[in-house]
C-alpha cells in the first residue's frame, strides 16, 4: 500500500500575496481558497534555522482538478528575490507543471493577454506543451492532462507536477520511485529538448507518475 499519493501543493514565494494570487486567479483559475494564515509557521522551524518566521500564506486550487498553489510572503521582513534566473540543469525545482485539457486553446488564451508565453512545443512523449514565465520570473510548464474534477468551462486545471534538477538521476529514482512511490516511467530520454529553452544542452529527462 502506498502511503504517498502525489503533490499537495507547490509554493510560490512573493512580496505581495494578494497581487500574486490575483495573477494566478486571472491566468490559471486558482480561485478556490483552501486556507489562509498570517501567523508564525511553527512546524517550519526545522527549515528556518529554528528561528520563528511570520508569514502570510494561502493555498488555492482550481476546481477542474490538480494540486494547489501555496502563495506566501514574509510578514515581518522583506522577501529577497533569487539573485539569478534558474536555468535547465540547475538543482532544485525548475518549473511547476500545470495541467491543461486543451493545450492549444490554453496557449492561445494566455498569449492573447500575456507576453511571456513560449511557442508551442512537443514534450519527450510527443504531447503538446509550452512554458510561461510569471511576472516574478517563475517558470511554469503547461502539459496535456485530460482529467477534469469539476468542469468549469476552462482550458486548464491546477498543478500536476514539477521539474526537479538533480546531480544523479539513478540515485534520485531510488527516492522518488522506491520510497515515495512515483514508480511508473512515462519517458526516459537523453538529448537536447527545445521545450526547455534554446535546446543547446544535453540532458537526461525522466517523467515519473504513480
């Protein structure tokens, strides 16, 4: 029996919570507030050096399905933006993946109102995909996923995954497949990939699901 089933939410740090959340509502339909809290995150102390940090955070979802967006900002100090823009191959989360039941229509919808939308590409599995850079330089990848929890007439749902840069995929697979339970391999490819940018660097990409 698997004890872990998937991703609960992906976090987006910001300077102005409501401004950021509104952008994600307008463009990705995450308008269902699951919770909102403006207190010290006591359970995060192991990750904040044991120093209490007050933050204002919300978790919001898209009713068409998918995981949540956790949008949060520090309450007592000014958040500091990353000093560089992450690139493919950097360690850690490179992109949050959002599901779309009609990638082509969603691409046209976003392109008509926002200028940081890539052209359409094919992912290593041959499915349509594109990327969006949000106003705070976060990379978002839109991928094909036909699951719909409640049809709200939108061309997209919520979060459905993340791209994570690692130093050793074989070691990482032992964690994500053997321990966490993402043991179904959708693709395992080595090469250059135009959907990651200019496509000049060679990578090994493995897509896992449960």
